[in-house]
C-alpha cells in the first residue's frame, strides 16, 4: 500500500486515479478531511475498487494517523493535504498554519515513529514524499532566470509562507533524523477536477454562465502552467527514483500571462461552444482590483528532474488547455455538484446519525 493525504482534492484525486488506472498497482489508503476543496465525486469511478480505501480524517489527528500506519503498513506516504488557495489565505490564514504547518509536522512525527520501527528492506524502501509549490521561492522579474532548486525561499503570501515552513520541516527531519524524504516544488497545475475558485476553471465556468471573467490588476502576471497529469507522472518518478533528501522542481516550460490564458480559454470556447448571440467570450473579460502582494512572475527551471530522472511533461499548454476545456464541457454533473454545493451533501448523508 501507499498512503496518500488530501486525495479527494484536485491534484490528489488525479494522482489516485492515475495510480490505480494501472491494473497491477498497489492499493492506496487515502486520508482526506473533506474541506470545501475535497470532493468524493472526484473519486466516484473507484467506488467498487477494493484497492482504494478512503478515510475521512485530518492529518493533524495523531491517533488516527498512527492507527492507519499500523493497520495498513504503507511503504510510502505522499502528502498532498493542504489549504491551497492564495486568496483564501489572505482572508483567513489560520487554517493554512494549522494544516500546512502543524498538520505536516504531525504527519512527519507519526511517520518517523512508524519508520523507526520498520526493519530491513521495509525500512530501506520507505519514502515520505512532500508535495509543494514553486510559490515558496517568491516572485521573479521579467529578466530573472527561472527558479532552480537552489533559489532562496522568499514566500510572499500566507499560503506560500505556510508551504515554505512545511518544506523546512521536511528538510530538517531528513537532516536531523535521517528520515527518508523527497520534496517536489511544482508550478501552477490545471486540468480535470480543478475547483472553480482557481483561475482556469473559474474562467471556463463563468464564461459558460455569462458571468464576468475577473482578471486581477493588469493581467500581466506570469505563471508557468503544467497539466495535472504531468505533475502526477513527475511525482511517480521522484517517488520511485528521487534521491533522498533532495528537492525537485516540476514545471511545464509554459510561461503565460494571465490575460493570455483567459483569452486562450475564450478562443477555445468560441470554437467548441459558441455564445448564443455569436459574440466572443472575450467580451466578458473584466479587470478587477489586484490581489494584495500579488506575485508578478513564477517560472520553473525543470532541468534537474529531466537530467536525473528523465522526466519531461507530455502536454504542451495548447494540448492541455484544450483537453481541460473539453473536460468541463463533458462533465455537467460534476460541475453542477460543485457549483450548487451539493457535493458537500455526502458529509451530511454519511454523518447524519
Ligand atoms: P486542493 O485544495 O484542491 O486539495 C487539497 C485537499 O486536501 C482537499 O481534498 C482537502 O479536503 C484536503 N485537506 C485539507 N486539509 C486537510 C487536513 N488537515 N487533513 C486531511 N486532508 C486535508 O489542493 P490541490 O490543488 O490539489 O493541491 C494539492 C497539493 O499540491 C497541495 O499541497 C498544494 O500546496 C500543492 N500544489 C498545488 C499546485 C496547484 O497548482 N494546485 C501547484 C503546486 C503544488
Ligand atoms: P490562482 O489560480 O489562484 O493560482 P495562484 O495564485 O496560486 O498562482 O491564480 C492564478 C493567477 O491568476 C494569479 O496570478 C491570480 C490570477 N487570478 C485572476 O486574475 N483572476 C481570478 O479570478 C483568479 C482566481 C486568479
């Protein structure tokens, strides 16, 4: 078995689905707190798959984590669980400190105790894979080279500061206790099951619903976009072959200004689902007040993972974004569940008694 945390969220669910798509794959224990960002509909296709065991719980719950480790004896932990939205972290940072820092600390301690009691090959093989973000490196100017693994940490938002803190804990557990960790720092993901508070799914759904497409500030902030399936394949490579204690940057070599991303989505929708009035979706673009402390540019230099592990993304931005728009058009039920909030009913149904 492997233990995945946060596997009902966007990237975690894609990882679980991608892993179990291989019929010979090991099973997954998936612990998720099911915050607003956790959605079991993401995992609906696994309902009758005995290889997927879902546990509703918090990575900060020491007794629960210890119990799961003893019961399922995973050979690896992949830690996706986090509060992940920058704008929410600005409005209410407390949950970010609790889950991203205290939760990761708790998980590390439980895992270290479990690993300490393993013997021989089981101990050698064990891995703790921490999934992190390029936002820990701060903001680049247009002239700066892309982030490498040796860039200093300069987080600017409560979200990135909390992720940076968790990365430091993971690093320290390796150096101090010899605990077998790998960390990946990835650029902005997009793809299926992305919660529509983030730019790309928000723009797709607002466009289809005739709503404004909010672009912060001048729309010239740059992000380095990676299709989520490529992030999953990179994590698998690092989990398999990454050197202990190392960090690996993961990125798509796809730097785009936000306004260009929004216009690209509008163009694809004009083609695939033209507006009833025949006008372009780009007419819905609306410039709104900028995010406080908004990082101007992120860019990942992903040459280390390519040189050491032979990983490169399979999708370009053009192929990935087209697939993504098509996915949202093909999934009206998933979209409705998320937009109406009915995906949350599962909790009510499950815990009514
Ligand atoms: P998400 O917000 O979609 O999902 C997070 C999941 O974690 C949710 O299912 C939520 O219920 C769960 N969770 C939250 N708190 C928890 C807790 N205390 N215990 C257990 N589960 C908890 O996030 P995502 O976009 O899928 O990101 C996953 C990871 O990847 C995060 O660690 C994030 O920092 C990192 N990351 C994300 C991106 C991106 O572009 N989305 C890029 C790089 C790295
Ligand atoms: P987001 O998807 O929130 O990811 P992150 O802040 O982690 O990079 O935002 C991506 C970029 O899009 C970021 O520069 C903020 C911008 N943005 C908008 O312009 N409008 C929006 O409505 C949202 C949600 C984001």
